[in-house]
């Protein structure tokens, strides 16, 4: 038992590809003491995927609450330690996660916009449908241009609506250096080739730990921010869960592709 939650049962280990990829599914039970004793327990699931290809070890995290995020992070740390002990990976290697301080202000906005609409996005069978929300603040270390003076002394700005990416300060790159952006929510259409599943999903891209406590080491977190909106709603609940896992894995792949193809780590 840790804090207000505990792991329920034994984790389920599934071999996806022999000697290449495994998945570990974990269920946790959270106690919410603000609710009545009848319904104060809630269960959440988390999955962590371990892939070993081309002498690289890749982790993918799928979680639905802060508690499951904590559990999968501990699971990854444990697995990484064991791989180093068995010399599957070099002891000096560290997991690289895309973090807030991998970018300057300009690069971070470009990164978000490429997640929404880029060659890589299209190749993974996504199409940006609506960039509906950005969260940011002005950079107080740089004097604001006249057109952005209304942002002075603002600690947090949330822009919601339709096609927020067409707002002048997100359309014109000369404003990017003045904006500290940490979150984007966008809706995508998708087409899972080979599965015959098409639809729409809203995705949340968030350097959450920067938003929470201004940590410049905040990793990018990706979550599905809405239920699946399928063109043909003929899937079972289990099949929908599988589709969500596939979509999350594709967005994890997308962030890595865009980072590797377009960005050089900052010193």
C-alpha cells in the first residue's frame, strides 16, 4: 500500500513479439476518502511496454491517473536497472524522454505544431482536424512587442476554440520567442490501415510538470482527451481499448520521429 492506492492482484505480462517486446498491465485501486464508504474505491489500469530492437531499449507508458503514472514510472526504473545488471544495455546509458528544456521557446511551438500537422503525422495515418487549445504565458525575460503587450503580467493564458493555430501569434514565427507554451490539445482524424477502423480523437500533449511546478525537466505526456469517435461504432469495449492502445503507441512514435527528424538537443 502506498499513500491512498495499492496494486491489485499480480501484473499481467504479455509477450507481443518474442525476444523483442513485452507488455506489463497493472491494475491499481485508489481510495477516495471524500466519497462515501460504499463507492470510495476506484480502479485504474496502466500498461508499460518494453521493446528491444536495434540494440535500443524503448519504453512506452500508458496511464489513466497520477497514481498509475507513478506505478509505471517505478516499473520502468526497475526494468531499466535489471537490464543494466544483465548488460542488455550499457550501464552508462540513460533513458531519453522528450523534456521541456530540450527546446527554446521557438522550437517548442514548432514541435507542437508539427505534432498537429506534418509529413510524419500523415505517414502515421493521422490528420490534424482542429488545434483547439493552447496553454502558455509570455516570457518575462524578453520585452514583448507592441502587438503582445496585452499579455504583460499574465501568469497563465488558455486559448480555446477552433483552429487556435491560426491565431496571429501562432501563425507568425517572429512571435514564438516571446511565448512559453507547455500544452496543446488537438483533434485528429485517423485511419488504422489493415483494421478498417476510422474516426476522430482528441489528444492532450502536455509538459505537465512544468505547468504544475515550473520544472524545466518536465517530460512530455500524451493522453487521449476524449472518447473514441468512430465512423462505424461496431466495436466491442475490448476492441475499443485495443484501438486506444494502438493510437497512443502511434502518437508516442510520432513525437519521437518529429524530435529526431527536426530537432537537435540544446546544450
